C-alpha cells in the first residue's frame, strides 16, 4: 500500500503535517502488531494541484493507492489504511 | 495537540489566508461581510449547533485578524465597523492582544473535584477518611463532594482505588501559568489584563476556539505593497514549519516573493544576545546581582515584572534576539522597516515597547505567514534556489528549544572566563517559571543563570507554529549541524568588538 500526503501550501496550511504525524505514528503502531499485513509506504509529495482545479476547498489531500481523499482527516485516513491492512 | 484540534486550527488559519488574500488583491473592505460565507460555505453546520453561530464567530475572528476589537453581543455593530482606522500600512494595535470571543465561549465550570460513575460506594471509602474538611460523604449512588466545604486539595482523588474522582478544570485556566483567567457575569472566561502576559497558551488550548489574538497581516501586506526597505527576520524555530518539503533557502526565497527585500535569521541576533548576556553575567553575578534571568522570552520577563517586581532588575538588560537582529539590519539600512516572523504572539507586545518600537515594525506568526503564502499562491517546495543560509552559529540556532539559551550563554561565558563555574536552570512553561522565580526570590538560586520560557519545551511549541514539536526539534538539530560556525565567536557577521 502506498500513502501519498500532499504537502502543497494549502494542504500545509490546513494540517498536512499533522496528518503525516498521525500516519507515521500509525505505521509505528502497526509494525509491531502481527495481526496486520504488509507494511505501507508513506510518500510526501509536492502540490498535486487539486485546489487549483476545484472551486471548493479540497485540502488537505491524501492519496491511498488509487483513491484520492479530499478534505482528509486523521480518522478517515487512518481507518482506510487500517481496513486495507487487515489480514 | 494541534492534530487533535484540527477543525479549530483550520478555521483560524483560513481566516489568516482570507485576510491576506483581501489585502493582496485590494478587495473592497466592505466585502469582509462576505468572507464568513467563503470560509463556512453551504447551509449545514459543520462545527457547532448551527451555521449562524459558526459564521458569527468567524466574523469576530476576521475582525481580530484585521486588528479590530471583538464586538459586544448586546450592541449593534457591523463586521466592518471601525475598519477605516485599521486600513493603514503601518502597525496598528488596539489593546488587548488576547481576546475572548464571548459568544464562542461555552462558560465551562471552574476547577472542582468531581465523582464519576467509576465510584463503587466501597466499604473502605478512603475518600471520606482522608478529607481534611469532611466534605466527602457517601450518597445513594456514589460519593458526594460538598462544593461549599471542599478546599480542592485533591486528597480524595489520590486515594480512590477506582480512579473515580477526577479533577475538572477549564482548559484555558488550567494552562494559564499566571492565573489570569477569570469569569464574567455569565460564567464565561474573562482575561484579567493586569495578570495576562500574552503567552497564548489559552488560545491553543480552548476546545471551543473561543480565544484569539489580534493580527497585523492586513497592515503588513499594505506596507509590502507601498513601501520599500521591507525586511523580514525569522525566529530560530522556523525550520520545518512550512511543510516537510520546504528547505530553509526556499522559505527565505518564498518570503522575498511576498514583497520583502531580504530575510535574516533571528539566530544571528541570538548570537549577539548570547555574547551580551555572557558578559553581563560574568560582570554582575554575584557582585551586583544574586542571579540573572535571561531576557529573550517576553512572556517570562513580563511575568517577572508583574509578579516579582523587586527581582525584575535581575533579568538581563541585554536586548532579545529579535531586537538585536533588527539593530543589525538598521545599521546597514537605516530606513529598514522590519517584520519579525515567529512562533510567538508575545513578541507583538514586545515590539510596542519604547526601546523596541524603532527597530521592529511588524510581528506576525508562522501560521499567519503560511496564510500569506497561500494567498499569494506560493509553493515553497517548487522554488528553485541554490544558496545557503548562513547567518548564525549552531548555538544561536539552538535558542528555539528549551535549554538552548542557557547552554549558549554558559558556553560563551566559560570561554570568556574559563575559571568560572556557571550553574544554570531552565523552566519551560509559565507554571514552572513562577515556581523557579519563587525559589530565586527566596535565595535558593544564587549564582545561577535562569532561563525562562513560557511555552512547553521552548519556542518550538509556540502558539503560532504549524509543525509538531518532535518534527521541528529534529529539523533544528540538523540545521544546527549545517551552521558554518559552532559559537558566536566564529560568526563573521558579528562585529569583533562584541566578541571581547
């Protein structure tokens, strides 16, 4: 699984670094637990450009594999990762 | 902390970006009435019980960010009332700095010990046995604490084997190290201006987002558009604050794109402060002063001034790194207009002081700066630049983390006079600062260099930061290693006479 966290200016303003903290913590938490399958990769990416294309506020943006999450929150992102990780 | 308060933090920051956008784009200020609809779109409440209240609170935040006072709910006033007064291109400050948005405050009850459902009405009932004022009795369902009798000693809480008794407090009052949070006639938080030292802890702590400080973003942007000789100086804790992909040089370049002529690290001023405080300590302690307090944290020095007026003279006379950095620029460009960018809101008050106001002309926080980057569509990580930031020594860059100031002064003083042993002690939240000063007042810290910081773990956890403490601490350690100079003595930007 690949988790991309957008670190564009708008996403950073609206908490992308806090999301990254949470995802990194989750990685630590699950790496010690055998109930979860393979590890996941976290990638921090430059502005993905979604804010500029959309009229609405979509930041912060997180992409899990092919799924794009707009207005990403810690609970939604972590739940998605966890449900994908379950054996 | 910040990640768990995400909605509140985001509303605050969206307001910063909105005001910066209005300022950069020359939007008619009457349009301010539209801004709550930009920030809280739609018809359905997302954060509170209804969208009207959500927008009303955003209106107050917009006013405070413009530098205006919050309105009284009982008096008719438009969002834009008083706007002409703040539509200027110089610093505009209407006291107080820290404000309760009264109708956002939920009037949380004051500190008390409360019995929860965990109570089993046990046979031993130690809670009743340990109470020094016989305030605890066993009721029908659980133990009962008589609030009239209770002296809030907490003994019942400590002794309960079921952890059934909790200490309840208003979050704003709990973090306030100087007891400045009182109540108004409706039980809402009210800040006692006589006591408040504007550290900003209550702003970040209130779970209802009911406390906010005033900003100078609008006036700063007006100045950037109309004036030359605009310089930015940026506090040591800036590393890693603007997204994990933005390196220091990109941050400096991004700030220039906002309209500044040049950017200088405040760590340079920290190096100068270090040299001054080291010399001052060697000269005065213990001959003239029993101990010396550092002078860089404005909330700490304000606290000493207000609560320990007789000991205030033992706080170092050396100017803060902010002021020393500004003086350095002023020497090179006497017409310089200088903006301090930092994690701190207390600096907004320091800049008003008679001995500071000619050097520092604007103060904004990292959060406010990030709002400006967004308003100007600046993507820091995409800036191509190949230069190095080398304004300060490794010790100067360490000022951002608790303990860094005392360490720098101690090392420097011992180099100036290797025969001296220097004892240091640091406190890094206001509660501990007050305790430390009590000990010092009682003569228990004679011969010491005392470092006081109002924010937990130092400036890196200031109210105006964006990144978490651990992230910034790591980034600062790295940035310290990248410095070409290990101590202020090697720093080529500092005049040689200051180093002797």
